[in-house]
């Protein structure tokens, strides 16, 4: 589950940060859709998707790595 995201909306612009660092800016229609959707969806998940910081495709590969499988080291 993603975490550490925050957003501020000002003057038709939405600024998204992740752990205090800028992660993205939405303007115009994208900002309006985001503000509508954030009311009914999980805000952390929505911000992760909007900024592209969601499911990079390497989760399965990382899970199969020997250091992440437990067992012997």
C-alpha cells in the first residue's frame, strides 16, 4: 500500500508531494478530476497512480530474489 503522499490545491492547480518532495503537478481538467476522485477513492492510492509511482512491474522479480525468499542465507 502506498503512503507518504500529500497534496495541496490552490487556484486550479494541485501539487502532489511524496515524503515532502515534489512528485507532480496537475492543472486544468486533470486537477478537477483528481479533486473529484480523491473524495471517493483512497487518496494515497490515487496519488500514487497519478504520479506514476505505482506497480513498476518488478514486484514478482523482487519476491523471487534469494534475499527476499527467507530460508537460508
